[in-house]
C-alpha cells in the first residue's frame, strides 16, 4: 500500500477547490487538513449535509431543453420562409382589393406549405431527441465513502468536498479527488483525456504543475478504476470538477450555422430581390406600353404584378428541402447514424476535413496482443479487439509445432495467470472486466490452441499486486495435476529482466547470458519503436518461499527473484479494420483526415501511419507545442501536420477554429467529454453512440450508433448526393417559375404583335389567368420537384473534391441556364398561342382567346415536365439513364394526366378557364414543349466542350 510521505512541498497560490493549496503539489495530509476531514474516519453525516446544502449536488449543469413553442418558432426563422410569408401577405392584400370574393386559394396554399414545413422540422427534431435518449444509459452512479468512520454507499450526486472515497476495481469515480493511499491503482481516463491506456495512480505529491493526464495523484469524476484499490479525499464536485470545466467550455462555445443553412439563406435573400425586381419591372413596363391611366386598370396591373411575383417564388422549396433532408436522415438511420438536425446531413457532404479522435473512434479501444517475441523468434497474432478470433503466424505462415510455439504458449499462459481480469461473452459481444492489458492476455491465449488448457491446470494461491514503483505483478499458483507451486510474473521488460537468471528455450531452461539479455532488450526496443506497449513474462518453478494452500497470507515482492524469462509481448489499441478503407475513400474525395488525441505521441503517430492518415516518419504535434503557437503559426501548422497528441480540450478547439478560419468545413468526431467543446464548435460534430459520454452526445449534431468511422464516410457520400439533388430541384423549380414569368411578361408586352390584344376587349389582357398560374405552381412545385430531391446518384460523387464554402447553390452558370430555359419556354408557349389566334406573327389561326390561352398554358406545363429531365444534371444529357428515377417518371405521368383533366373535364374547365383542345392542338403543344429539351441538350454540349477544354488546358 503506497502512501504520501513527502514532508516538504511548494504550494500554488492559485489553487482550485481546496483553497490556498494545489492538491497535486501538496501532501495528502495537508489537503485533508485544508478540507477539514480525517482520512481515516471521513466526514460526519451532519457536516456532509451542511456542505451539500452549501455547494449543491455533485452534478453537471444541464442545458434546459428547448420548449415546443420555441422549436416551432425556430422553423419560421429562415429567409425563404420570410419570402413566402411576404408573398402570402401580398396575395391576401390582392384578394382583398379584388373584393374578397371566393376563397383566397393562393393564400391558403402558401400558408399550408409554410405550416407543413414547420411540422416536418419539429417532428424530425423530436424523433432525433428520442433516438438520442434511447442511446443514453440512464443509470444513477453510486460511490463508497467513509462517513462517521463507517463505510456507506451514497449516490454520487450527494458527494461533497472532503468526502473520503474508497475506490476498488470496476468503480466509477464520483468526483475529483486527491489520493491518500493506493495499492496497484490504475484508472482509465480515456473519456476525459483521450489516453487509451489506464494511468497508474499514487498518492505522492507532484514536483511541478502538470496537465490533467499527468496528474497521477488525482482521480477525476467520470473515469473508471481498472485495477487496484485506493482512498481519496474529494477536492471538487459538480461544475468545479475537470468534467465540469469542460462543460463550462462547452456552454461558451458558439454553435455555427451549417453551410446549407448559410447557402439557403443567401438563396432566399437573392430570390426576394429578384421577385421584387420582377414585380416592379412588369408593372412599370405594362403601364408604359399600354398607357394605363384609369384607376381600375392600374389595380388590374398591380394585381398582375403581384401574381407574377408570387409565381416567381418557389413556394414548395422549403417543404421539399425538409422532406428531402428527412429522407436522407432516414437513410442514415438505417446505417446507425442518428442526425439531430436536418441540415447536418448535407453538411458532411461539404466537409473538407474530418478531425477524428483516436481512442474508440479510429481504434477499437480494446488493447490487443499482436506480437510475441521469444528466444526462438517472433509470433504474430491476427484479429483485433476482445473477440478471441485470429490466427497465429510466424514469418507469414501458420505457426507450427516446435520450440517457438512452446515458448509462445508459455508466454500467454503465464500472462493469463499473472492476471486479475476476466473475459466475458454476452450476446456475441466480448468484453473485459478489469484492466484492458490483463484482458489482452486472456484474449490472446484463446487464439493460440492449447494455451487455455495450460491455464486451466492451475489454481491461484496468492499474489503480489501490481505496483507503479515495481512496474510488475506476480501470482503464486499450484499445478492441479503435479501439486507443485509456480510463480508467474509479468511487467516492464527491463525491470523483469533484472530479476531473471535463466531463459526458456523451447521446453528447456538455459542460463540467461549477457548476449541473450541484450537480445531480449533489443526485442523490447524494436517493439517500442513501433509504438507497442511492451510487457515481459517470466516464471519460477517449485520455489520454497511460495505457499502451498489457497488460504496462505498475502505475498510480497521478496519472492520475485531468480525468474526464468520467457518473452515479451507487443500490445496496442489496434485500428478498426473498417477505418483504413474509409480513410482512403475520404482521401479519394479530397477530404483531409486529422487525428487529434490525448494519447501518447508515438502511439498516435504509429496508428496514423497504419491508417494512412500521415506518411511514415511524420511525428505527432504535442499539446504543449500547440499551446506555445500563436494563431498564425497554428494556421500554418494545421496545413502541414495531420496528427496531434496529448492535446487538451482547448487545443482541439484551436485546431478546429484554425481550419475554419482557412475556409474549411470541419467534421469533428469524438467520444470523450474532452471532445465535446470541439464537437459543438465544428460545422458538424459526430459523437460515438456506444462509447460516447452524455455530454458529447448532447454537443453533437450526429451520433453514430455503431461507432463506425466508415459510417461517417457513408454520410459524406449521402450529403453530397443530397446537395446535388438540392441543386437539381432548385434548377427545376426556377426553370418552371422563370418560364411562367417570362410568358406572362412578354405576353402582355407583345400582346398586340401576338394577336392577343385584338382577341379580347380587356384593357390589360394576360396570356395566363391567375388560376392557371396557381395550378402550374401546384403541379410543378410538388410531386416532380420532390422526385428530383430523391434522384439516385448518377455520377461518382466521391471522385470530386469538396465544394468550396464560396460555391453557390445557384451560381452564374445556373442563372444563365435558368434565363435561357425560361426564354425558350416563353417562346414555345407564346408561339403556340400566336399559332392559334387570328392575326399576330403567325397567320392562319382561327381559335378563340380561351382555346389559344389553354394551348399556351398546356405547352408551358408540358415544357415544365420536360425540364425535370434536363435539371437532373447541368452537363450530362437528359437521355442518360432516363428511367433510373421511377419517382420522377411517376410524378411527370401524374402531372400530365392532371393537366389533361384540367383541359378536358367540364367542371375543371370552368374552374381554371380552359377550353377543349383538338388532336391538332395537343400535337402542337407537345411539339413546342420539346423545344426546351433540344435547347438544353445544345447548351450542355457547349458546356461539356468548354469543361474539356478547361481541363485539358
């Protein structure tokens, strides 16, 4: 049992919870005195109650859930929704000016779209919250403490400063505490620091202030005891703990808008300007051209301008976008990814860098024996993690019988006997109870046939627990068949070798010469250079100083002498097998992968090299180095280095901020509390659902239910497909709306030339009626647009680089295509109208204005349907895989049937102002509508040639 016997130690005037002293630098007795507690008896019940009343419960401050009314309100805080609400107000005003006769259909439709969009958003967020809650383990932690001199178990939330914690294997540490005494105590701190290996703890005061991961005389809230026992005095609770400080940092971290939110905001503002400009230009042009002076005619012109403005707004865009994103969320849920915010799905598609934690994210967080080096050679064990599956090989071939196999079996058997862990299978999932390194021996023993049988022939008689000073542990065991006692030892190889006098060669024991000792140490150094954790194994048979019965007293380290050295193992937290191909796929997509971990720099560099994150020889940048860099130097550093080790939470934040300042879109993955602030600050935070802490899950926008890095890459692909589809239905909606606007605008301006003015006695005659414009909006902004949003992936989206944050969903080239298509649609519709009207540019027409208007209306609808196929790609032909989107084919077919009904069904003719069309009319409408198809094919041909020329240049 180790205790703190230091007599002189400087103190830190800026110390935390205990008052004037830093608990890491002061002697344990001084810390206890400062907290007013006797470590042998603990606090009194009365004193504990008083402190609990004063300091509050030992809990992290929870962020309040967003109330339903605020969630609903947030759905309307979008520029596109503002635009729709503005159109709704204008349409309502126009309806009132017309005498408020009948139902304001356009007002009802726009209002319904806005409400449906809000419902979709609220429902999806609620589903995501439910999924997050299902992933959480809602169990209350308890702690064993001393109070009034008695050992009692209390809820960890009731711990107070000064409480004396009694720690044992498997316990969760309930609060930050200063060790008073310990025996072989090792604590897993991966969730707090990112360190994959358990940390040896002792009560000795430190010589100087240290980072959290190096405060070896402290235990911290939320960590777990892997081995040994200890007694510690609580120095901080609740928000004053290290976990609380990270939670505070998390509260101070601003949440960034997603790239999609920023882009859609720009689109909404831009469309608002365009719509207002269209209304003003149309109204002014008609007034000038027609010479409108009468008040009644002015009202008519204003109403026409308003209807055009409303027609120009893609009413269905917000709802369709929400539906498309929701469908993407559902597809991701089938891949074990829970998305908490709809727009976050698309954000991953824009990611240009993924900053990933190592432990539990890129690695299995399951220590694994991969190498065994003995006197006769080397054995490699395949397989990763705790599942005991994997072959043993030597020199690339299966391990056969002989001295090497015998030695490897003894190494693993001895390591499994000098062991306090347990290996368990539950529903096909293997887990280790106790120290992960001990568990690694148990798993490896099952991989090498015959080893488990060796272990089963012994029973334990006593042990010498692991101690951080000795760096080894031993157990005394009795052979059940032969009745002899054997001491098995494992520990740091250099320490172990000092206690060895012989070496095992095959099934023989030979003297440990200086040459053999040097070779054994060389084997250790070779493994260390490859970032393996090394443990040596030795034994001693039939010693007189060992017990022969199981009830013998505890042993001490005096028995650890004259040992027979067997070999050394190389242990590592291995990379996930699916991580390397996922990283390669990310690189193919032009996405950088950076490893940011609290683990040792050599280990981080080794794993990064194995996974292809960094080239061989690249060293990890340590947290201390990062802390000394100014912002500009850090920005250059993140360009050049991809591996960061021993980093604190604030370092992760600075790395993410430096990348974002350079215009990068960052996805940050992690599972520990230490990852949470960076997850919140990143464009999209991705938490691990299995190993992730509650704080991390709450900070993240996406949670991986399987902790699989490959799922992130799948999400990147899904996000890119979604953004492509967003551009497709944006292109389609604006094609259609621009066609409507230009048809009405030029139809009014050129009414005389087209013969339209002479066919009607109205002061201002329009080529389309308001009800017809509304109908076109309904059938184009609904099913076909939604089908465009679920278009399958046509091109290999992972073969191109991430789009820049400066790229626009609607760029200059798309605007050119929109105006070109709109112009062609207007020419087709107005040409058909002129064809059937008497007079005009095309002579011979004899139909009424109602028939000609119906023909133009139908041509415009059919042209809009064909633009759906054009809009699937900006450069690829509409005839490429035309039947791959069955939803689009069905939506177009449905729209055509509905249009025929509107034209030919009598009561619909009355409602929409249409007239019967003959076969000649229908053929002309179809032929004219195909002009948009041929014009688009010609444009795409030119664009492909230009792109090829630019690429060649």
